[in-house]
C-alpha cells in the first residue's frame, strides 16, 4: 500500500484507481437510502473520513490481493459488497451476512438492480457464528463494526472461517494511548452518542489502542498484523480510523 504525505486531519489516499460512483437507491422502491445516509453521517462524525471513499480504499486493497472468496461479516445496506462486486477487476464471489432481514432484502434488491446477483450472495445469520465451514474464506472483512462485539469471541470465529494464509481485514477506529485527555475525549463521545444522537447502542462500543488490538489478534492465533491509519490524527489524544490486516 502506498500513501501520500498528509497534514493533520487530511484523509490519506491509496495510490490505486479512483473511486467509482456509489449506486444510488433513488430509483428503487422504499427509502433505505435515508438509513444509509445516516450511516455515512455517523461514520464521518466518528472518523472524519468520507464513508464511500473509505469503502473504496478497502475495495482497492482487496482487488489488489487477487483473492476470490470474500466474506463480508456485516453486510448492512450492502454498500461494501456491491461496490466490490461491481469492480471489473474483481473475479471472485462475495458472501455477505447480516441479522437484519429488512436490510438483507434491500441489499438483494440492490444486487438485482445492478445485475450483480451472480457475484454477491446476501445471507442471514444470528450473532455470533457465521454459517460457514472451517477455512472457507480467503478474506473476511469487518468495516466499522468490531467495536460492537466482544473482541475475543468475534476474533476466534473470524479465525475459524479463514483459510490458511487468509486475511482478516478490520476497518476500525484505533484509540490513542491511554491518558487523561484521551479518556476525557472518549467520555465526551459516549455522552454525545447516547444523549445527543440518541444512539445508546453505539455509545457502548469498545475501542482498542494499537497495542491492545495486536495482542488480541496474536492471542487468537494470527501470525502477522499490519495496521495502516487512513488519516493523520488531529491531536495525539484522538483515535484514528485504520485498516488492520491480520494474516492467519
């Protein structure tokens, strides 16, 4: 991966092909695009990054690995899976999971609308345990979802479904090292999510600093971990949304 030098607060860019336009939902029935726009706003508020540009950077990374059996650990509205499926340079298949039946059906409608039904399959699952055999996936992807789970069960299950030499890709905020200032910022964020944005589930999310996350991954059995921040922190007390690539 290559990055350009950037000042504080500037999103770093990967030296790959430019992002594709996102598939708008306005021409489809129902209004789930409103929900997706809310997801994009929350992501930008939490990370300072553009939601779609960030997903495209992760798609670029996967396309360049030339791996073909991809598991999307949380499909949500299907944005990541469909953007990957739509890349002409991607020749694999994507299995995308979610527990929300409504979101799954809308994602399937989007796939049919974009003529991508042969590339991506959307499936229901109940936490925690993806209905896949051991060693199934070449790449398992979790985008801005890891903080909602208990880390160890999540990582063990992801490790189980990965083939040898497979990658777990986690797109997540990596917290700054422990300090009074960092704890204050984290407390303010939880307060804002719970009482201002009225999103108590998100307020309960648990984030890790780099050292903690690496330790958890190695304890699970991953043998190599690479972490790339996608943005320079505004201060040394701020967390940074990062792409974590762990090799089984």
